[in-house]
């Protein structure tokens, strides 16, 4: 399928929390409770980030097919279809608040899972949020007061959703296979980073920079697979692709 050439810029490296406290915490072996708390937050953030990307891509692909959202039937349809009962709803896929209701429900469920993980693993014996660097919640989520790990989860969800907007628009105009490869690369990169940080927090590889570590070559392989799928699309894709979520939890 012929595709127009598109320059895709991915800039998701914005810091999400005060870094000093967490870097200090990561420099020495942390308590088991703190380690497991951050591990749980990392899992929730990764799942939420993947869901946000997936629903944005579904929306953009439907628009590329010339479809509009038919709220009456809760589905995407071609405007001139006999099935469609207007008026047409032109969804802005770059605005999470305007995604179709089913997509928002899926994203909300992923955010709820993050909150459940926070409340389940960040309980007895875990350091206060501020001691691990999870305070205050930065703009554009500065209105969220950090008082416990439930509010930390709310802040993390807000940051993931706001930063995901920088990944949308042109990126999903390339190819469905490229969308899949991007999701896979982003998720794998963060998973590898989180695994590395978990070991660092446990005192097993404290000298490793988890932002750049790729001990098994999995990240490089996923990136190579992503680039191999790019034919007529021109993509500027660097290591920052999955780093926004990583800094959200660990830096």
C-alpha cells in the first residue's frame, strides 16, 4: 500500500517527578517493600500507556478509512452507509477526552488497575511517597495533591495520558504494522528498564544505568524490527520512545 512520507517526531522524555529523591533512593539498596511498590507502579504505568496508545491508534485508523463515530450504534461507520444515523461525530484522536466512550472506558479501567496495584503493593512498611520522590505532582497535573499512593497512582495516570498526546497524530498515519511495532517497542523498552531498575533497587546491579541498559539485546532487536517495517514512512525514532513512562516511575 502506497503511503505518503511522514516525518514522525517522538518527544516523550519530559521529567514527571522530582528526580533527586528517587535517584538517591536508587543509589543504595532499598527495602523490599519499597522495591515491590515501585515494581507494581511500573507494571500499572506500562499497562496504562499501552492501552492509551492502542485506543488512539484504533481511532486514527478508523479516521484514515474515512469513518466517523456513530454513537447511536456505538461503532465506527462510513458516513454514507445506510447503517449510519447521523449527525456524524468527527473525533479528534489527539484529545483523549474526545475518544469514543468504549475507548475511554478501557483507558479508565487501566487507570483503575494502576490504582489497585498502588493500594495493594504500596502499603505497610513502604516509605512515604515524598521519600521516594513521588511529590509533588508536576504540571499539567499539579492540581493532584500527593497524600498517599492512591493519589500517586492518580498523578501517574494523569502524566501518562498527557504525555501520550506527544506520541499521537502523525505517528499513526503510517501503517497498521508500524503501529503494532511501536507499541511493542515502547512496552518492551519500559519492561526491560523496569526489570533493570528492580534489580538495581534490590542491590543486584547498582552500577547499571537502567535508562540505557539492554543486557539481552531485546530492546535493540525490537527497535530493529520496528525500523525494518518502515518502507515509505520516514521515522525519527530514538531511545526516548519508552523513556517517558520509565521516568514517570523511577527517575
